[in-house]
C-alpha cells in the first residue's frame, strides 16, 4: 500500500482559541501515529486568525513531544521568509530532540500579503529570487561545507530529511536538479500536478541524498460513515477555501448542509475544480477515489489534508481512511 501521511494547518475554530488548536493538533498526531501514518506535517502561514501553525518549528516541537515514532515535519517552511542559518538551527534542534524523525519541506512562494513582508523586514518577492541558492546553502549548513564561514549549532550533522514543495513546474525542476524528494500541493492546486510530476521524473538527477525520484502528492481527504455525512463535514473546509479565494479568510466555521448548492456558480466551480484531488465520502468512496488518484499519478506517498470543525471527526476520518486503504491489496 502507498504510504499515507497527514498535513495539518492547526485550524482555529470559530469560538475556539489558539491553545485549543495546538492541543488538538497534538491529539490528531497521536491518532495518526496509532493508525499507521508515516508523517505529520504542519505548514507555515502568517496573520491568519484561522491558522495557528505559523511558527512551524514551535508547533513541531509540541507534536514531537506527544508522539514517539511518526515523522514530524514542515509542509512547509517558506524559505523566502527566513534566512537559511536560522532554519538550520531550528531544525537542527528538532533533530536533536527527535532523532531520525524530522522532515524539512521547503517552499518558495511567500504566500503572504505585502504587510507580512513589512513585518518580517523583508522584500519577499526579491527574497524568492534567491530561493535556489538558499536551499543549497541550507543543505550545506546541515551536511557540512568547508567553504561556509560559520557552523550552525545545532544544525551541522542533523539527519533532517529535506523535501522540495511545489504547486507549479518551478519546484519540480529545482527538486529534480538538486536530487531531492518532491511534494506537490495538489489538494489546492491540482491543475499542474501531472505536468509537474512528469517534469520531475524526467529531469531528475541522482544525488548523494536520493538515488531515484520520490514523489508525494497531496489530497483533500475526509472519510465518514456515509457520503452525505462526509460532504456535510467537508463544508467547513469548503467555506475556508471560498473565504480565502474571496479575500475574507477567518476562523474555521461550522458545517452547513448542502453548502455548495447555495453558492454562486463561480465559487461552486472553483471548489469542483479541486475535487480532482479530493476523496470525500464513505470509506468505500474514499478508497475508490484514492485508488483512482494513485493509479493515475503513481506517487510514492500520499499526504492527506483537510479540516473539520469538530476535531473528533477528523480523527475518525484518519482511522476510517487507513482502515479502508488497508483492504486494498
């Protein structure tokens, strides 16, 4: 069976708090570990009242302490927001805390409003131009390079697994050139998935870190007792996508029956376009959707994204999904 992992944005619910969101992320990671998922990743976002995962390294420290075997990592760190030396120290410290369990997924897109760049004291679009060099420098800080004038401590010698993230061909080409594993954000950008994977596999150059291409593809996954119940629970995620695309993001909202049926046509089509990389329904439906996606894209791993207003519903979704996929020979 293809390895399954979990991507969590540490969502803050309407009426909830950041403390509750972080605590629930830890509980979700424990369920994922018990169910047999390979990795638990969180993603860096800033100035969003509905997402508590911005300080990814801090959140991962919590996740690592409440689990014992599942890999923990970033999906991802937006490197233009930072400098490589600080990230090497942060993830070197995580590796010291959780040896052999830490992943560092790197993204290029600033993914932030201009005011975030002002707060970070950075020109994020200019910083993004240096992303390839920064990736190489970060890897050198972790693995060691006599040409570097400084040593990251912690950092040097850390056994951190580096990943390239992407939602376009740029990340695929860079991952191939550097011989890195590649994770594609198809859960929100499925349009370029097939072309990106083809490019990565065709242009891949073996490196000291990876002998052959290794692909992870993201899917929005939500399993419940029935298709109807899963669609209802999934309407919270639908509302979050619509809010983000219309420039009005907020906290995660309660589910709404028949939510899509009452949307304007353009918003409904936007959600339907992402269904290409979604598996929402009963265990049987989720199994069929994931298997069809797997046969088409042939990933080495699938990472399951999504959010539910009731944290227990997502915990159960992880269990139902793993049980359903375990039935596939």
